[in-house]
């Protein structure tokens, strides 16, 4: 089983990606936005399955955390991609992994993250539901004023 994990880590090393940390069958690493498409293709070709993508709005950036499952070992390989808050944008992986299409549409709908290369970012959850506000999961930031 550990040979299989080493094989996947070698794929990361071939892309000059270092493991950030490991935590209970999860391996995390940072990836530049421009590299996520090629890395996703390589992980998919290595028989890893995209389970989901999590969007997290941090104080200074957006973080997209991709969860690739290796069903042989039970490990998850989790690339982290960061983007700006002002113009959140990460290239779409839906041309390589068709299941990413719905996940990217949902993130676009709820957070406003743009996915260049996505074939159709039309609303998924908000379609025909005007009660849902624009980007409902975005943090409403306020400016603190010193008195």
C-alpha cells in the first residue's frame, strides 16, 4: 500500500510540488492556479478520483481544496490552490474530469469564483430561485473605522 502512496508522491515531485503536510491518510500540497489542470490530469490518469472541491474564503485569499481519492489505499491527495479575493479565478478542470463541472458551477454560484475554460458556468443552485442572493456564501466584509 505504501508503494502506491510513494508512486503518487513521485508524480507530485515530477511537477516540482512538495508535500506541505500529512494528516491521517490525507496528503496536502500547494499548487499554483496555472498548474491545477495538468496536475488533475496526471492524478486522474493515475486512477485517483475527484471526490469534491472545497471553497474557503480566508482573510486575504480564496482557497480551493481539491480532494482526490485513491480507492486502493484510502488516501486522499489534496492540492490547495489560492486566488485573490477581488477576482477569484482558477482554471477549470472540467475538460479533464467531467464530474468537476457541477462542483465548479456550484462554487461559482455560491462564492463567485470564476473558472476560465469551463464550458457553461450557468447558475446551478440559483437557477429559477430569485430568493437566493448573489454569492450567498461570500463573507460580507466591513471596514473598521478608528474613532
